[in-house]
């Protein structure tokens, strides 16, 4: 198995878990927050997808799906166009409301498709290419891909946990 195959499997798992956390939920459930300072399922999935879109587009030299396919217009969020959610406070988290689960999964699926296209073309040498020199040591493509994978899996796990809390409260 090649490194790119492991990465593809990891990113496929993110997509599966996004659908499991979101499918079948309505707007109020997607916006529900377990506590005043916590994140909603909508925010968590939007944020993890924005990070994947932003970071992989930058690393591979692609346009972001968010803007290129006009997802920012479909979402209509009261946030800056290139916002990824990093550092959001409770008020900004509350602004990420969606009309239905299909909007979140649709955007995620579009980002996932672009990510897979890039991942399938990877070579071993590509993984060693430096994509961010602002860090010490500089960040390689391989490190960036694993970092996004890790971050996304953590956030989708949080979304699944919030869904579980909502289902327990409703039972």
C-alpha cells in the first residue's frame, strides 16, 4: 500500500463520519449547542470542511471549492468570504446556521471530490515538498495532509458526540 492510499482511506473516513453525524438532522438540531461556549454540529462540520478546502487548495494550488463553486453564496453566512472558523468566538459560532443537512454534506462532498483528485495524483516526492515556510521546521505536503486529516477527524468526532447528546436528550 502506498502513502497516498492511506491518505485517501483517511479522507474517505472523514466523509463517512460527516454523513453519519449530519444526515437526518434538521436546522435546530444542527444549530444546537450543548453549552454556551461549545460548538454546534453545523459549525463543526462547516469548519472542518472549510479547513480541508482552504488548506488543500493552498497546498495543491487549486481554487477553493467554497468560492469557485459558490458555496459561500449558498450558505449565506454573516462571515467574511474566506473565513474558515479558526478562532471563532461563541457569537461567530452561532452565525453558522444552515437550512438543511444537505447543504453541509453537499459542500463536504464537493471538497472531498477535489481532495481525492489531488490525493490520487500524489507521488512520494510530492509529500516532501514544502508548502508552508512560516513554521520551524517548514511544513511539507505530507505533514499538512496528516494535520488536516487529524483535525478533521477530531472535529467530526465532536459532531458525532453532540449528535449523541441530542439523541439522548430526546429519548
